C-alpha cells in the first residue's frame, strides 16, 4: 500500500490511515481566498470528526493531518480547524 495523499480527481485528494482506516480529504471548491480548500477527517463509527477551510492546498493537507493525529491520539471528539472552520453536523 502506498502511503500519502492520492489525487482522486483534479479537485480532490485523499489520505487513508492504514492502521485505523480513518480518512482525510481535501477538496478544491474553486472559491476565492481562505474558502478555497475544504478539508475533512472521517473515521468509522464517528463519521466526520473534523473539518475546516483554508486558502492553500498544503495548509489544508497539514490541518487535516493534524486533526487526524489529534483524533487518533485519543481525543475522539469533534475538532475545528485553526482557521475557524466548524465541524459539520451529522
């Protein structure tokens, strides 16, 4: 299995944690500025556990990975992005 981010389409990337199956996704919304890249972290049983938006793809990946690490570290609660993003309602 190849670790790292995989491009699914011209506007979406996915990272899957091989141990837990938790997933990070980054989507280019096409919006301008800080709203352009929407990232999410999803885990089986908890669904979406974190989400946020940022203006740079590298920052979106970084925030998604940090949220995944925090979740896997035992927080297991909904998180928000550093940029003021809010968790999505289920």
